[in-house]
């Protein structure tokens, strides 16, 4: 295991999620409160948001906050692939 991977941290609770793999240290984002209908795809949506945000070099807090919002949105709908509203997609669009 490299130093980079061994220093990563991911922890969560019912109220927040904490992620530490940034040069600036750990960041925390609130866990959106939703009525869970179906958890299938929620983790995938969260990870997709995390990866897109990181590869687009977004601010760490924004990456985590937006990834949490995506996962929560998917969990609040039936099925693994609900149509995402523009308000959830826009933060991930690369800025020129």
C-alpha cells in the first residue's frame, strides 16, 4: 500500500460524511436528509460524483457535498438510475 492510499479516510454517520485524501486534510459534508425508497445505485452515484469532482479538480468541500447530494437523490427514488435534475448535474460540468 502506498502512503497516498494508506492516508485516505472515509467515515460517515447519519448526519455527515468525512473524507480525507486531500493535501488540505479532511473535509466534512452534511448528509442530506431524505426518505429512502431504494438504495440500489446510491453508492455508485456517490462514487461517480466523487470521481468526477476529483478529476475536475473541484474544491474538496464541493466534491464531497455534491457527491453526497447525488447519492441521497438516488436513494430517495425507486430504481438505480432516476433522471437527475439539472441542479445536481451543473456543479459537475467542467468550467472553461
